[in-house]
């Protein structure tokens, strides 16, 4: 059980990354589990990161487990509004934070469950990505230190 020591949450995106670089970052960081937070994880555009292939690759190439969690993803409405430029990043952030509060994710997820796990998304960087918002939300909500490492 995690208590006095900081919980470490990793985040990673696969867009613009080679498979070699992606899996090497996971392995080098010591990630024990990938938590896939994508709404559309089965897209043909995902290449090596398609939901049906990722559990095998993660286990074989990074020595980690894989879990798909759609409840951590934004809704299709929020994501589409942002991608279609009908809302800006600030509005997206507000809507996504409201959503994860409504879903009670700070209590649905446990610190033990996400310690040394890595939130996965397609976004190339964490700057305008829900994986960063989710990590920072948990960091604020939990009563213990949380270290966030963006790979």
C-alpha cells in the first residue's frame, strides 16, 4: 500500500513517436502498467498503439500490463467540439475537469492502482491533453504526494 512516499504517475502519447522510442521510454522509466485513457483506442490511425495490439506489445517490449479505461477519456461531445474548434482549450479543460469530478475519479481510482502506471493518450505532448489534466486532478484530490512524469 502506498502511503508516505510519493505516488508516481507517468503519462505518454504515441503520436509522432516510433514504436522503438515509445516502448523504450516506458521500459526505461519502470512503468508497471499502461492505463489507456483514449476514447477511440481502436482507430486504424493508431498504428502500433491500436487497442487490440497494445497489450501484447506492452507486455513483450516494456514488461508492463495493459488496461483500457474509457471512463478516464473525455466524452465524444467534448472531444469533437475541441477538434472542430467549437470550444477552445480553456473550455475543454473546464468541461473535462467537470466530467471527471462528476465521474468521481479521485475515488474510483486508487493511489495503489495508478502508482507507477502510465496514462496513455494519442496526443504528442501533455500540454493540451486530458492525460495531464487527469494526473493533475488526482494530484490535487489525493491526500498524499503525487509525482507526475511526462514521458
